[in-house]
């Protein structure tokens, strides 16, 4: 868990997690999420883009400016986004 004040608007990366629960309660810049399996991820607020790549079996709760996904499968998104999400080569997305 990243508590308020710990990220301070900086970019943030999440990589190679499995069966995890990740919570970011601070505002952040761009977020990159790669190679995550069977996890729950909460991102309170991103002022820029969130990239989700090569993830499977995950549930995301995200507030962001833009969401882009690529090569993901079987993922659920609870999304607040200023633009339409961009979903590339992904399957079973909800």
C-alpha cells in the first residue's frame, strides 16, 4: 500500500506480481502495470496515462486521464477515465 503523500505525483511502475493486492492512495503521474497475474489493483488518481500490459485474471479499480491495455486477458476494470480506453489485442475484458 502506498499511503497519501508517499508517491507525490511521480510516475509509478508495477511489475511481475502474482496473487497480490496493491493499493495506491496517493496521486501519481503515469503508471505502467506489466506482467501481473490474479491480483487486485486500486489506483486512486493518475493525472496521466495508465498502461496495463500482459496481465491476466486481475481486477483493476482506476481513476485516470487515459487507460491503455495490450495483451491482457480475463480482466475486470472499474474505471473512471477522461477519455475512452484504448484496448489492444486483449480478450475477455470487462
